């Protein structure tokens, strides 16, 4: 029996268990199971590794995509470049190798909605998921700014309160990489001036639960096109499965 799972802090409403349960049933994969492994802190990963010697692979979610790196034996070149890991291959020789499938998931998803060559972007949030998004935007030469509650003055980060009409009118791709609006806190929303958003904007919210977040509702009411992060998650889950089984 191959055991796969998800590590993170709050996993109750996570996407991965249902996705892989359905995948195993649909594809008649009988020798695999997917479990949740909540960790109160990243140091508990060492105990998990000790107590679960038969793990074949793990997904990593908030808030450990960056802090997990020093606990791994190896990481892929892409994950190294991004600075975040969301997939771990637990190798037969005992080594744990980290990968980033968020980048692949986002790239495949966003290209079904917009032509990246025609856009400038605003990326809300600076965490692990944001780093994967930034990697893909840079790959496609998309100019972007990062929105942060505590911006680093030596980077491309700006504060939410400094987001003005000029920036919003020239940056028509908005990507939410924060967990704001995730169930059960469905009324939360990034603090952006929706009065400067219109029909030329596309808002991609990495949140998928609920299917339509408050950010998406407000942006749609202002005339923008919107999409949630479900397709990105499906793409990255399939990429994880390929890594675990290659």
C-alpha cells in the first residue's frame, strides 16, 4: 500500500483528499491511500518522518511551503529557483526530495484565461504560492508588482494603501495569492480599490473554497472577468502524482 498525504496547519477543508480519493476510485487505483497530517509547527515533520516510514509522497500547504526546505534532503532546481516547495517525493532510499508543482498548475490554468504577453500584473501576497506565481510571470516576461501588508522597500513590493488608480488601470491582471476569503472566513477580502477595476481586468483568485469568493464577487460587480484557483489545484495535483510515480 502506497501512502500519500498532505501536511499543513489547518487541513479540515483541503482540496487534496477528496481529489485523490476520487482519482483512486475512478482510475481503480487500489493500492494507494491519501491522508491528512496536520502539523502544529514545521519541526513536527521530523516526527512524521519517523512514524510514517512507508510514505510515498506528500503535498505541502500553508504555512510550510517555504519553511519546509531546510528539512528536506534535496530539492529540484525549479523549487530552488522559486524558493517554495509544495510536493515531496519520499524516495525508497529514505531521502525526501522537494518539488514545486504550483508553478506548473498556475501556468497551465492562467493561460486558458488570458494572453500573458498583453498583461501587467498585481500579485496580492508574498508567501509560497505567490513565489510560484512570480516565477511564471517572470518566465513569460510579465511586469508585476507585489502587494504586501509590510512591503520590503528594496523589492517590487508595495503597500495595499499605495495601490492607486494609475497602477490599477495599467495592471489589468490581478492574482490573489493570500488565503483571504477562504471558508469559513468567506467575508474576508484583500483591501483593494474596486472603483478602479473594470471590464479590461481579469482577477484570478487562488482560493477555491468558496467557488466564488468575496474578491471575485466585488471584481465581477465592477465589470471584471474572474476565476478561482480550482483548475490550478487540479493541474498541480496531477503533476504531483506524476512525480510520485515516475
